[in-house]
């Protein structure tokens, strides 16, 4: 048995900040002790002046997958390693079922590729891109396999798109089983209409990417998803990558009515805006994502919603592409694979916001570790510093600085979308189940010790029995 004491730091949890020493026994958090009272330990880690937080949890990543015919730049090896450099110790990645593909075969395939190749712990959500009898009958097996969350797409007709009937049937089945339904809410048919019209008119430049997917397209789909979910028996709904005020209004309305509706946003919607699409093609293409970047007014609303708990989670939606793979001579925005590289900067970006007073420190931990872990059945092992939790620990130095340029990260992309920022605070050390992985920007631990996390149906974000009419 090995005992480690992390001494002199301030513990950060979703509930508050605490001056305490943290005792780790082997791979678990053992106890909190009054500062300076543990005299006997195998290892003493000096965290004076530091913040000691639970290992961070990123519940929205796309590693080693293919979008619009292009492979993402990070595989399970490089992506999870970059995540750890940025303070993240657990990711939940998306398994993609395309039209005509078998759900469980896709899950097997991803499990096989991830096994023994991840630097941090990982789980999966299942994208259901072909809602039909076969897929619906397999939801039970997904649950049994530790994958209690599916993702449905209201966007992308002809590819992952579900129509209203498919949404209803999948939501009904999910509600019966306690499976969480994640929704990509954009009206795919309306977007396709706008994009076809733009193509006919030769409006192919990058700003049209945003103009053909306006906020109303996201707002309508968000409202419709909530409406359909209510008809279908109200599974827990989780809106991914919320970007607009229109979507926020729909989510806030549903939450005021007591419905189990949750949502995340991503760092790029909080820090970037549509102006990025005015750059020259080769640079601007890095900023194509779905939904598109919005104007500053939307950004401000997102920050407010995050502080006010209309948004519960910040995920990276890491989906990286290299400039070199983005077909430089086909200058039509609608042919680009959408996705932003952010797995390594998610925690530093939100930590900076907390150090500047935009969020409280506990709220920072809540949206980047604790709520994502609870919403997706990872707690109490993950996202927590309570005794008995996994000793996944990230020590942050509030006096340090994080640079976000292309040369400052470990993601396998040839650019950096947050390049102009210098952030307050720095990841000092990262532990996974008691093993140190990162120290002062150097890798010092095992590279491929990440384990699959068998998740239970989420959600301690609310007690389902307490909701009127839903018991
Ligand atoms: Zn995504």
C-alpha cells in the first residue's frame, strides 16, 4: 500500500474551496486532513499556493473517427495524451453508427481500437445514425455494455439525420430504459435548403457557413426536441454544443418547467465568434464547426447561462483536422468537415475565466468535472475528491501562465484556434488513479494505462422520482 499526501494546497470542489491536505491511498482518495497534520506518508507532494481539483471530465470528444470522408487528426493515443496535458483524466468519446451499420458492431470496433491505447480513462456514447428496429432492439445491450447514452442528429439529412418519427421512437425506447438522449439540435432540412440556395448563387466563401445555419435553425430544433421528448415519455435530454441565445431560451423554459433537460457549450462558442470566418480560406477553414461560431451577443449569453446553471457542462467537442487535409483547391464551405481542436485547452480556458472572476472556482470545477461525471454516470468515482473516489487529481497553479499557440500543445494539428490568448493559470500536475502522468508540462507516467469506464445510467443531477408526472 502506498500513501501520498498532497499538502498545502486549496482543494477545489463543486461545493466550495477548502484548505486541507489530501491523502491518497493507492488508487483512491483516502481522506481530507487539517493542513500539516499528516506526518507519515510514502510520498509528500508540495502544493503550496496551488489549487487541487478532481481530474477533469470531457464528455464530448471525437477521436479516431471520420467526418465527411476525412479522418480526425487525433487518434486514441494522441488525443488522450493531449487531454491529460490539459488536466483531463476521463473522456467520453462518440462511437459513430452511420446508415446501414450495426450499432453493436460499431461499438465493438471502437472498443477494440481504444483498448490499451488510451492514456486516461475513457467511456463511449453511441451515435445512432440509423434509427430502426435493429438499432432500437440493441439499446438494452448498450446499457449492459456500460454505454447508457445515445446521440441523435436533427441535422445532416442523408447521413446521421433522424426525422421526427425516428426521434420519437428512439426517445420512447430511451425513456423506458433510462438511456440519456443527447441531441445535435439544428433543423437539418432548413439548413440544407439554405445551403443549396447558397451553392446555386455561388456563395461558397466561409462566412456563408454561418449564414446558412443561423441561430433560429438551432432554436427551432431545440424546442422541437423538447416537445418530441415530452410526447415520448421524457427521457433525460442533453443538448450538445449549444451555441445560441435561441437554443438557450428553449432550454431555460424547459428547465423552469422541471423537465430533465441539460445542456453543454464548448470553449470555442465562449471565446470565438463569426469574425474568424472572415480570415483567408486556409486559416478560416480551421473555424468551421456545427453549429457555427456566433456573434458576440450570443457569446455573452452563453457565459451568463453557464454562471446561472442553464448550461451545466463545458465539453471540448474535440474534432480536429489538419489544414493539410482540407482540400485547398475546393473552396466551397459546404464540403469542409466541421470540427475544432480543443481537448487540451478546455480546462485552461475555463480556469482562466474563473481566475478572472467570470465564474466562481467551484462553478469552474462543476461544469468541467463534477456535473459531466454525474450527468453521464461516472460519479462518484470521477469528477470528485470525496474519500473513495478515484485518485484522479489535477493540480493547478493560479500564478502560472498557459500559452495557446500552435507550438504550445500536444494535439496532432498544425494550428491552434485559440492562438492569440495568454491564459492565467497552468496545469501543474495530473494524476490518474494515483499515478502521476504529467508534471510541469512533461509526461512522466505510463502512456497507455487508461481503462474503459463502465457507466451506469446518469443522473444524479436530479432525482427522477421527485419530478411531477414522470415517476
Ligand atoms: Zn461533436
